[in-house]
C-alpha cells in the first residue's frame, strides 16, 4: 500500500452495510481528509487552482446572467419522488429556492435571516441550447402563504423568522400533493446580530397541491406547518449545547432494500457542549504505526474539537411522513469539519452515495479542502462509508489555492483564487448532473443559478465531465426533469 509521500494513509473503510437502526456511525477521519491536501499541488502560482482538475468545477464566467431580476436565489431543489427522480408537472419543470429581496435594504450576506422558499417554473422538454441564457425560469413567488411558517414559533420570542433548505416530495405520481420538508428558523438577535438566545431550528413538514394550466404553475395549501424534529442533545447537538449548532436541510427517500420504509437525512452536529475536547483516536483514523500520524494530544491542543459535524438519519413512523424518530448519525466528522450540509442519498448501480456540501472555512485546525461537494460510498444507507476519490471525500471543489489563506466570500483574500467561492449548495441530480448557485466570481456577487455540470460516478471515484456543455459547463440553471407527472384531473 502506498500513499502520498509525507502524508498518512487514509483510514480503512469496508463499505459494509449495517442495519439502518443500528448504532454504527462511520467516520470521515482526519486521515481521510488529509488526502485532500496530499493531492493538492504545492507548486502552483499563488491564486491558481491547486486541486486536481477532475475534482474541480470549471471556471464560471464573471459575466454570468441573473436568474431573476426580482430575487436573490441560493439553495435550490427539485420536485422529487421517493427515489429522487425529478418530475415535471403537466408539462412544466418546477424548482424551489431560498430567496431574498435584493431591494429590501440588507446585503447579500445578510440574506439568511430573511430567507423565504420561492418557486420557479419553465416548460419541460426544451434543450438548454434553445432556452434563454439564464435558463428561462419564471418566478412564481413565495411558496407558502405569508405568516404560515411562523406558526411553529407562536408564543415564543424572536426577532427574525426564516425558511431554510429542504426538499419537495411528490406524494403520488398522477396526483398533485406535494410534501415540503424544510427547516423553520427563529432568531432572537441583538442589533449587532449576536444571539440573545440561540436560534431555534425545527425540521418541519407542510402539505400543498401543485396546479398548472397552459400559461403558468401555482400552488395551494401549505397553510398548516407541522414540526417534525428538534435536536435531542443525545445524537444531535442543541442550541443550548452550542449556539452555533447546525440542524437543518431534510431530504427524504425510500430505501429499495427496505421497501415501504421512509428515511430522512439531514445536517447535524455531534451532540455535547461546545468546546468539549473529546475527539478520539477513531476520529483521527490513523493506521497502526503510520509514521505521519498525529497524536490525539496534538489534535486536541490545536482546538480542532470545535468542529464536529454529522449527517443525521431519521425514520418515518407513518405513511403521511408526519411523524419521525431519530436514529444515530450516519457519518460524523469530529475534529474534521463543522458543517456537512444539504446531505442527500444517491443510489446508483447498487451503491449508496451520501453527498453533502461543505466549506473551506469550517474545516478544523490542520485539515483543509475547498468549498464544494463531498461524497461517501457504501453498500447500504448505513455503512462503513468510504470517502470518495483517494479516500479523501472530495468530489467537486471550487477552483482553490489550498496553499493560500481562504478569505471569505464577503471579505476575499486578494491572493486567493477569485473563484474559490464561485458556487455553493450543490445538489446531485439523476444522471450525475449537478446544480448549484453562484456566490462570488471575481468579486461579483451572485444570487443566481450556476451552470449545471456533470459528474461521472463509478464505484468510489468521480470525475467532472469536461465534454459536457461548454468545456464542462452546461446551461445556467439547467435543471431538467427526468420523469413526467401527468395528472389528468389537473388539466
Ligand atoms: C447551505 C445552507 C443550508 C441552509 C441555508 C441557509 O447553503 O447553509 O444549510 O439551509 O444555507 O441559507
């Protein structure tokens, strides 16, 4: 076995499947994540891309078009069924996005506390080359009636309330009931945006109906919002344990190995009080006698234990998906990274891929990687997941110089690659197509849909398909349905 000279070997992960209800949590270890640095070039000019080209999203041009003049848009998802197939409805493609008003007096970076779920539609079945350059999405407005998502916080004290990411599930093909799973948020903040009390995040369900005629798409319902899950403090960290906790981004699916059973993956953090220095040798994941292994004491001394993300799992307790029970996390990344966001389960050729998005700035001390998509493969929904691509986990990063300090999207390091924050919040669609939103390209802020790219995924490896679209970049906001829902009653 040979690794990269000067670096430890990745941890051994068998991909073995476990009972989804069992308490086996696989680990994205420091030994795994260090493979990203191991495969980053140390000899590129400052501000270039140091990452392997086949794991890098091609450059988004700085003259990208806006998706909509009316709203900033970021996290975006599609209308899916229990197998994550993407449906058009009576001839219209539909997407759901977090949106905020660009003319309301706050900045793009302050959008999160104002987020509302909006929807867009366009005619199905038109190739990207025949669409308007921005993808041709028509803005349909907010998805939920005003005030309805605030129901969950009735009687509590908050200063802002927002709708964060989730997923939209078509409950029956040939029907029009849509179940939206999303993160309902209430903030209680002072004038400096500090927390008076921790934000309250509740994974919530609301049911509505989709409608379409020859001119447009609209929704009814979404008047009743049912809280499903709040973090338990045992598997999933609470706001009381850490005011910076993450608990959000529900994605539901049925496991073909367990027909009729519905599961949900979501973003969480390992439970326990913030700042408790309790990562373990298993979180480090070094092989016995690896000469490049860190000691546990070195890692704890670095403060890496402030970063403890996990990917959560819950199981539905009824067919209407309104009652859920926590199961132990699928993957933890203690002392590795603090955020594993918008997780999804992607099933292909009998393999189960957990894809998630993460940031360079949420890595723990001593480990590093670009903003983008990370992937883990196993033989079932709960597995000893193997991080993809050299055991590292990296699947699709923004062009980034890992030798140069990150900066941020709102305060860029002038020496960093001007596309290190070009895109985020990627979602992997059928056929390996990947949609995301544009954050910052050469200092120009986005709030628009990125060009779609395509991944070729085989076993534990993936590459960006540079023959797709124009040098690897497809149409802006090209988010096609791969299935059609024809609801006769809806015509
Ligand atoms: C990812 C994300 C999600 C969250 C949303 C809030 O871009 O952090 O986890 O739901 O943004 O804006």
